[in-house]
């Protein structure tokens, strides 16, 4: 069985021996990168600078709460506001692989910039097994280029170090629990963020719709969980689909976009089944979304696809 | 005993190759992932798992790294999964071609005949699938050990050699009794190893 304590001891020692000089860690505040940061801090102490990038595709209130959490862990934090840069780079980009590559490159250029300022030669990342597996390479097909692996540009001016490379999410959570890092129960959120939950044009307006829909989905499910009506799904979110359908609003015809809700059960993200959520809860979410986002959205659908054949995120 | 048992995973480019490694590691077996290009003489193992992969084999040509060599000459048990299973059939002169109904995700598997690989399992269980092709004709010397509604040769084994094939994926978390199947394979490798060493002593 996986032994978190042994893993932390070995990995800390390995990083201590390997990382000579300053390093930056790319940290989104999610469980993977935060655990990687905690281990790296243990290994190299003050030589570690934690970089958080606000891409403009974060969830509602996310940047503020992550900032607080990372500071609490005592990480030396560099907070980069890069929304304009990301939106500019993604103008007109809709093909998912293209999108992920643009995002991967943007991240790296920012990290290179910060590393130069901090005189760091190493970039530590919270890459886990599904990231490199699904990114493909060699005999393996590319399912999706994860921004931190397959989305990297060809030339990177930093040495990349990935302490969690062989772990899956459930194992990372065990490490988080062992290290007492409070993120261990946070649901997964992909590095590209809402950019891959808006299918079609990445305008600020569309991203705002996805942000609001995601907030409603999360609030309602977390509330239902608190009231013990459901067990919390492994991951749950909303996606804005670039498809329009006809609705009726106040006796008048309406032509609006669609939101797909997705909630899945999984252990490691490499296979998943859709969550059998009670209709009562789905109903509540649907009503809230179609009312508060009524100007743009008039239909909500629930995704009942397992993985495979689907993937968890839509892109 | 188990501490010294070595079962390696041969990587044919599958999405779940690393999961196979993980299940074996969790069972306390010494394991690692090796490319399918490693010559057999360099493989110091007591058993091999042949992973799946995205390759749509040109079903006329027998070419998947050094797997043919392993199947012909290895003295230890081999478990082929998905593409590994299909290639095993092909190598022993069975046929493989695109499935009439490919299976993705959840499927019921029915055990058709007793096999050490299914020891202790119920006759029906849910398994996770992900394949476009399947074995159409069984190679000589093999028998079908499980089927599903859309795929007749869901599992097979050789009647006298320690060769096992599974079309579904026991390494996937969602597959029922997947870990038990791996435990059974570990046991098969263990028994084989003990028998082998006794043989040498004699």
C-alpha cells in the first residue's frame, strides 16, 4: 500500500540533494501543487519562491482565498495578475489542443520571467501521473495536453522538477493529510481553469457566465453535502456550450446558450462514472442558473457519460 | 515470499499502463514499467503484464516491440491486457479485427469456464472496457474464459502454458474484483516460480 510518510521522507531528501540554488514553484492552490510546494519548502526552505498566476480563468473568489491559504502555510508568495495577457493570447482560439498549448506556453513565459528576477534555475511543478499519461508521447496517444506537460513549449529556460510524478490524486490527498495541508479535500480544478469550461470563444463575457454557473453548481452541491443529502462527488462543475436553443421568457421567444452540468465519481481520475445526483438538487441548480443567467442561458443539461468513453472535463 | 516476486509491466502505450504498475506495487510485488523494446534476456522477472495501447495493429503484420519473443520464449507467466491480449491471440495464429460494437466503459462480463485468473470471483461482474478491436478467432491451444454481450472473447487462457488474456481492464478502479484478478495473477507467478526452482534443485 502507498505510504505517505515514506514518500515525503524520500522525496524531501531527493529534492534536497537535487535542487542547488533557488527554485520557484508553480502553485495554483490546488491539492497537487500545494502538496508539491509543502514538500519543496521542507526540502529547500527559503530558497523556494511560490508563484501563483491569476489567469483570469479562476473561479469566483478563488484567487483571494488561495492567497490567504498559501500565506498561512508560510510560503514566500509571488502573486501574478495575468488576466489581460491570457485573454489576449487566447483571442479566437477555440480548438482544445491549441487552447491548452497557448495556455501552457503563457504559463512558462511568466515563470521564466519570475525565475529570472528571483535568480532561480528550477521550476518545481505538481505534475501527477494522469497529467503525463494523458499528454501522450512515444507510444502513448495524446488524449489532452495538460498545460504543465504536453502544453509546455519546446524550449523552456528552466529545469523542471516534478516530485509527485508517479502519484494519483487519491495518493496526493493522503500526502496532504499527512502534511496537514488543508487543501486535501478540495475538488480537482484544472490549470487552464474556466478556459476549458467555455467551449467556443473565450470572451470575458462567456467566462463570466461559466464562472457564475460553476459557483451555483458548487454552492448547491456543497450545501446538499452539508445537509447529508448526498456524498460529495469527486468532481463537479458547469460548462458553457456554444450551442443555442429556443426558450420562452415572459411569453416571448428566447434564443440562448446551454450549460452542461457534470459531476463524477472517481478515485484517480483515470476512469470515472457520472454521479447519480438526486433530481431535486439538479432541479434547484437548473432553476438558479436559468434565472440568474437568463440573459444568456435558457437551457441546462446533465452529462451522463462515464470515462471512458468521455473524459471528465470537456476539453 | 512476495517480497522477492518480480512482475514487470510492458508498456504498449496504454492510458492505464501506470495503473497496472500501481496495482502490482500496492500488492507488494516488486514492479517497474519497461518499454516493449527490451530483449527478453535483459528481463529479470517472474511474470509480465502486457499493457494495452492505442495502436491499431496492422493485423496482417506481427510487430509490437519484442512481445513475440516474450510469448515464445519466456519461462514465466504472461498476462495480456486489451492490446496485449489481442496481440497474444494474433501471435498464436488467431485473428483480430475491428469490433462490430466497440465497448467503452461499463460492461458486464460473464465467466465461461474456470480459470486460475478468475479464482474466487462471481460468475458475473462489471468491468471497464476501452477497445475498438477484438479477437475474432481463438488461437489454437487457447480456450475462452469469459464473454460479454458484444465481445465473445472477453478473456482466454492457454490450456497448458501460463498465458492469460483479458480484453477488459482489471487495473481500472471501476472494474469489480480487478484487484482480485491481479492477486490471482501474482499467485500464478508465485506458484510458477516455486515449481521452477524445485525443478532446478532436482
